[in-house]
C-alpha cells in the first residue's frame, strides 16, 4: 500500500507540473506541426568515445540530416534544433527549447556504449519505470552530463545522477504522452530493422532527464554502439548517418500521417482475436468482461506484456501462467498482448507489479470503448 500511495502522490505532482490543458489534450489533436530534434551531448561533453569516434559528432550528424529530410519532404512541419553545432547545452535548456518552440514531438538522438566490443544494435526509450533497473547503466551514463552544470542539484530539484532512487520519481513524469511516445518508438525501431538493416534491441522505458520536462510525445533513440568497431565505423560515416536519419524520418513521416488523420492511439483498434481474453471467472479480467455492454465507455486498465510485428502464439511457453488471461489486439501495425482487465487504477497497479515479476518490461495501458486512451486522462477519470 505504501508503494501505491507513493505512486499516486507522484502522479498528483506530475499533474501540477504539466502545463494546464496538456494532460487532457486528445492524442493526435492538431497533428504534427513542429518537431524538436535534440543532438545529445556537445561541446565540453563528448558523450561516449570509442574506435576513433565521438558520440557528440555522430548525434549531430544524424540530427542535421534528419532535419534536412523533414524540411525537404514535410514542408508543413517546422524543425527546431536544440543545437546545430558543437556546443554544450544543459539538459534542462533542451527541454526549455522544446517547450518554447511549441513542439509537438521531441526526438533525442544518442549513441550507445558498452564495456565490451560485442554489443550491437539500436534501441529507443520512452519515459517510464525501469523495473529491476535493467537499463540503469544507460540512464546513468546519459543523465550524468548534468554533473558538468555547477548548479545541477538545485536546478534538477535534488536529482542525484548516481542514485537509482532518484529515477523512480522521474520515471512517471511523462504518463500524459506515454502511448504516443511508445507508438513513435515502435515505428522508429521497425524502420531501423527494415530500412537501415540494424539489429532491433526493442523499445524500452527508463528515467532519462532530457525527456522529463518535455510536455509533448518524446523519445530518446540510441542509434548504435560506438564501442562496437563495425558499428562505430558505420555511424561515423556520412552514408551510415544518412541511413539512420532516413529510418527515423520514415518513422516520423508515418507518425505524422497517423496524427494528422487523428488515428494514432485513438483510432479503432482491430481486435484480432475477440475471444483471446480467456479470463478465469472472478479474476480482474473476468470481472470487467462480465460487466456487460453498459460499461462500454468506462475506462479499463490492462497490462501490456508483449508487442511484435508478427503474431505470437498465446501459449504457456510464451506467456507462462498468464496465458489463460492474455488478450491479443492489432494496433498501429503491431500485435500487442495484454493481461488483466480492471476498472480500478489501484487494482491495476497491483496487477502490474505482479506481472513484472515474469515480464519486467510490462506496463499499464488504458482503453475506453475498445480504443487506447492516454493513461493520465484515464487516471483522472
């Protein structure tokens, strides 16, 4: 109960930090008119270094190429950069630039690193709770840049870049835009694998400070490993940066198409297997299922456990003890698998905590009338 109360208090705090009207704004409203492109690191902060390359240079090269593509092919979208040259920009100022520009989308570009040379592939993050701190090393490395700012302790309200506990508060700050951010992140990863032919390490959640105060859908994408000789060579080349930028551009273009037509997240969700929700009578899923059509417009909370471009068999070998309660839906071109169904946010929090013992990356989503809705809006209701 203490954990639930703490999370609820943090959510109330988040509601006050998000500008008036933002949390309740419908997803896709207004479409994509301004994108803020953030080239991570810069100036006195080189970021990761390896194999003759510096992260700050790779990030900037990809960012400028991405911006050029958007300006040339999506002329109705305004492009704003947090930096266009080799200069140091504090993390808080990057958020201010995005907010001041009235951005509809924030994309932060970074390059990964690992102690060894074997790690390879791309991954894209959204703001969220990193259960089990599986992504802690990446988060702490990217967040540690604030140590270069003399007043970081007061500026970031007591955040300690060397403390894992500090990440808990910030992991909940972007719930208002989480479903949109996840949709963009998935689109980016699809393009990395297909267009750029890079290894797909998936969509993940973690507490990146640069995403914390951007009141818009936001992602941080790691374009490859500078510690891997082959990837460092690819990312350091003009051709490699062009290919990575093109992959992100294709994802942004598709995201714009969906938001402009108001189909992103709020569009009809095709339920591939209407009877896939085989809930045990009396369970949370069963209670919601038995509630009947009179509750069709009530908010239902579920726990997303897996997402894939291809169908996954709903069997015990894939879902363990949760297989009997899994619901399959096809949304945004991906097959998504949900467990549980509850009208109670508190009950869903408890369920999420239990499910994460088997699926550490599981997270809560909300539906109304069979359609995904922003989690922050659902909690308010």
